[in-house]
């Protein structure tokens, strides 16, 4: 898997090694890059937003505290996602709050209440935007209907661009099970993502 953000500055592996050496700026860059990634991933397991934020905060505090004893890694993203999953699941198991659905709400605004302009090209653009927004809503609602494990596999594969091998390790299942989860998810999504199944 290619290193992250190498075209814009130090890649994650370099930042990780700099952080391990005590570089606060490298640590801050890693935090800024991954805090939202970790938050959205955790939302597949818990609806308690405050708990998610606390776990992420605690994780980075622990990373900085133990930076001198943390080893190198070739995938910072995998390391952080595996770490936050362990931490969150421990909290949820202890509090018996493990849930099967997340409560992530789509951030995109709907265009239905926007007045169309008189310019045909402008009108076409707004209609196209509304159609895209509608299909995004359809997809989001369809993802919400997937079983938790299928939703997690889809998130890792298509939103985090992880390999099947990485998904296998992170979810602690074999490769065939990864294939089965993704195939099952795709089959379900084909059935769910239709305009007839989602109301405007």
C-alpha cells in the first residue's frame, strides 16, 4: 500500500518515526490527519460521541507518553485503527453498550429547498446537484441497513482503502470471511440503493 501524503510532505511512516523521537510537530500532524478518520471508524461501534472522543484523546495521550517504547510501523493508519478499536471495545464491553448500528448523520445538505435560477444551465447544475445529494442519501441509508460486520468491512475497504489482508488482521477474521462480508454487503447494497426504497 502506498505511503500516505508523500506528495504533500513527510509520509506517515516518516512522521511516525519523528514522533517516536519526540517531535511534537510530527505528533500534531498525525493527530490532525487521523482524528476524524478514527472518529468515523469508531462510530461503527458506538453511538456515545463523548465516549468516542474520550477514547481518541486517551489514545493519543498514551502514544505520546509511551513514544520512546513504541516500535516502528509500516502502516500508521492500521496501527491507530487497531489500537482505537481495542480501546473502544474494552470500554463498551465493560459498560455493556456495544451496539449494532452507528448514529453517524450525513453532513451534506439537501438541495430540495433551494430556489432554481432562471438560467437553464444554472437550473441543470442545481438539479444535478440535487440528484447527487439524493443518491448519497440513498447510499447512506443503505449502509445503515447493513449488519455491523458488513458495514465495517465496507468502510475499511472502500472508505479507508485497506487491503483485504489488512481488513483480515484488523477484524481478526480470515481472508475468505473478508470476501464473504464484502460480497454480502455489495449484494445487500444493490438491493437497498434504489429510489423506491428511500423517500425524499
